[in-house]
């Protein structure tokens, strides 16, 4: 596990449990207590946790940690590949239009799109557009806007306006967090505005999220669970978490 990935996981556990000890961190993540203390010091510097004797409690800006796309792409790779395949197996019919969000899991979904079924694909993600440019079955549209380095995706007023003029069959979205109370969320307000526009433009909304995101609440909500048709996740999702989503009216597909 990369240090950045471990930091995010520690911040999530502190958020969920309210307090985490150095010993618990060392045991769960198979690191020394010295490394655990350094991790907490780094997270405290970001405002994500507050150090207390023997461990940490939530900080004021608990879920604002956002990993760069290259770092996220190296996390939970097998789960994300499985999610992409499962989502591709449930594609809309020939000729359908889709919106494809930025993200490491949605990028794998782009790779899984067939080369024999015509689809109209709109995306704001530069890296995803590059992956799809060589797919002969895809009619590709790259949305305008300012490109954020963290996600390699266009955001801002131009992006939201362009999406607002669309009506597509399905929007495929990523998220940093999915919970009953907070819905689907992400750390950045501009990313959230773009995702919110995706939700409004689609007849169906499909969230592609690995199980580590379920139960997590990031800073900015962009969709209520009632607005989501389907969540595609991996087999590590907990039974209670799955039942909670299904109880909220969301179809859960386990890869």
C-alpha cells in the first residue's frame, strides 16, 4: 500500500470510528508505531485529524484529502477492473448516448467498452478521451472547460453549461464517498458541480465505486441516493452496506 493510500484509509477510519490509536494503525496497516505516528503527523498537518495522546481524533476538515489520478489508479486495481467489466456487461443498447465521468475506475470502464457496438460518449476527462479515441465504435465528444491536474478533467462554468445542454441515456460516475446520509460526494466543489450536471442530464445514473468508498462521506455532495439508479462495486462490500443501499432503492451490482 502506498503511503498516500494508507493516509486516506487512516483518515476514513478516524472519521468512522471517532478515534484511532497508534497501535491500531500499526496493526491494521502492518507498519511500525513510528511510521503510524509519522502518518498521523502528516494527516494533522493537512487538517484531517487531530493528534491526541496515543492516537488521533477527527480534524475539522476530515474528508478533504484528494489523491492525484496517478495515485488513485494504483489502488484497488483488481476490484476496479472487475467493476469495469461488470458495468460493461450492462451497457445500454446500440446507438445509446452516455456521459463518462473522470476517475480511475471509469477509465477502466472506458477500456472495457466494446469495439463492435456503436455508442455516443461524452466525457470531460482528457485521459479517458485519449483511451477512447482509437475505439472505432465510439462517437467521441470531449467537453470544454479548465482541466484540473488532479483529475485530468475539465471543470467550471463552460463544462457545466455544455453538460446542461445534453440529455443522455446513462451517466457513469465515480465518487470519493457513498453513504445513506450524505449520498454521493467528492472533495472538490468544481468537480461536484460537474458531476451534479451529469446526474441532471441522464435518464439513468450508474456509480462505479470500489467498496472502500461505501460508507465514506467526502466534503461536497453531488447526488442524493434517490437520484442513483445503480451502484456497481466489488465483492468486498459489506452485507449491511449493500442492504442499506438496496433499502434506499438503489440496485447494487457486485462484480
